[in-house]
């Protein structure tokens, strides 16, 4: 069985995510990749722990959890028993990278993506069949969130359940998703009371099967949150759906939402054509602002250092007139916006932010604003740069 080589989701991108708002002015949220195991390279060392037949109920079937091709494989036999013998469990727990276990803490937002193969033999049941859990470490607590294969009104479903609130966040028909690779996205803000949130999306190739979000959830119990993957199911099923089975996972990734501080570049320190550095209108940062020359073609150019990838450039300006003073935006000699609007701010002492997200190169970049009309540009105070690359 070959793993899929292409995953429909892009982990580092913010688009399509409820959590990925790019805020204009002073900081931006980006997804930082924290975990990217390759099964064939990292093996089960990708995880914090492996619960392979932890009650040693079926030694002849071990290992139940192993690497096959570039996939993590979880086998479940009818004879397997967990320490509580009314159920079965073959699960991995937690994430291990660069010699340490990853900690998902209260207040943090994380995103997981992976490809999953559910064969026809892994069926939905009338009692629980969990294939992913978010849990507090240690025994004795209920899961916080589960993905489960559940029979609902006699129909096999895959569903996401937020336990503390007893909310089914989303539910989809299971049958069309079996015997093929599907892409899973799961996002979670760990929060006590009602500060938690989740997003769950399944893609079958390019088709979005489900994409649901829920906030106002309690997703914190009292310790860090640890993901578990595998098969954990009750033997109490009354639909005849239990049989020997397995599940495959691959391309597992985890990203943490990280707020990146901006790097500030004052306009009065930038290169420019004409214009003056003034300080007669209050509210600027640094030692002044650039009063751009009132002419088409007048420009201000910053030299900006950044990692490769997307960055949000936020220009602060004042425009005490009643007309837009558009400028073109050129990055490393290429026009990326032909007429960025610098709208009236009401007064020369009223300053406003104009954000624009574009790609920067690793290292030094030139960022130039050029007036496109005879009125010239506005008064320019500064440029804030937030690199949102992973
Ligand atoms: C006024 C204002 C300047 C501004 C200029 C303009 O003179 O004081 O700060 O640059 O208008 O219209 O560009
Ligand atoms: Ca001017």
C-alpha cells in the first residue's frame, strides 16, 4: 500500500483556518511547524509513547503497531484486550521530535494534518470506536476530544465529539471515506471554561467532505493535552461490526500558532527620492516621518531582512487631504501591488496602517513605495514587517 504523495492541505498556510487571522498592525499569527515525522525514517520514535497491546493479551500478534512502507500501521485482532477487558486498544500517544516530547499547553492553539486510511473492515460501532483522542496524560480522565466511528440511527458515521461540553462538532458518512486515503485537518485551542475551540476538516482528494468549527468549548482539564492515534474500541457493539482490522496514518504534521513580533523600519531612515523628513505633525514614531514629494514617481525604499516566505508589510501613514494618495509597491524590483491605497486619515496628525502580505526572500529585500499620481504619496511614518513563514 503506497501512501499518498500529495496532501490537499498546506500546513503552513493560514488560509481557510478559523485561527489564521492576519492582524494588520503590530503582530501576526503564523503556524510554526513543530512535528513532521516520516514513518520510514523516524519510526515509532515519532511518538512520546506506544501502547502496543499494553495488557500483553496477544503476544503472537505483536507488534500491532509498526511501520509499513511510509505509513504507521495499527492492527487490531478480535482477541486483543486492553487492561479493562471490555475493550481493545492499540494506540500511540504524544509527539516526539528533536529529542523531546512536545507539550501542548493551556492557552495554545495547535493544528494537526495527516493522511488516514480506514479500510472497510474498520467499521463504525454502536459503542465507541475512537481513532483519535485528545487527552490529559494519565489514567482516569475522559478524553477532551475524540474522532470516532459511530453508528447513528444504524448509519456508519465518522464524527468529532467534544467531551466536556458533550457536543458533536461534526459528523459525516463513513462509507464514502473507506478504502482510500483521506486528508485530516484538526485544530484546537486549549482553553478552560469556554475559552477552547476546535476545527475539524476532512478532504477526499480535492473535495471538502466536512469543515466545521466550534468555539466556546472547554478543552482544558488540568494538565497539558496529548494527542493519541490508533484504534481504541469497545467490545460492546451490537451491530456485528467488529472484526480483525487495521488503520494507516502517514504524513503526520503538527503546527503551533505563534505570534510573531514585528520588526520596525522607520521611514526617516529609509532611502528616498526627494521629499523631506519632518516632525511638525504629532503622532509619529521614531524621530519623524517622510513628507513625500508631491509628484508622481516620488519614492521611499526600505531594506528589510526576513526569512524566505510570506510576510505582512504594514505601512503607517497620515493623509490630511480628502483624496487617496495611491502608491505602487515594489518588492525586490517586482511590482506586487500597482496602486496600494493610502486613504485620507482625517488629519495630518491621524495615522493609519495599510497592511499588505507578500513573499520575501531570505536575507535582504528592497521594499519600495512609489507615488502614482501628481499629488504624491501621503506622509509615511514607518514599515512594520512580520514574517509568517513556518
Ligand atoms: C501639508 C502637510 C504636509 C504634507 C503635505 C501634502 O503641507 O503639512 O505634511 O506632506 O500637506 O499634501 O503632501
Ligand atoms: Ca507631501
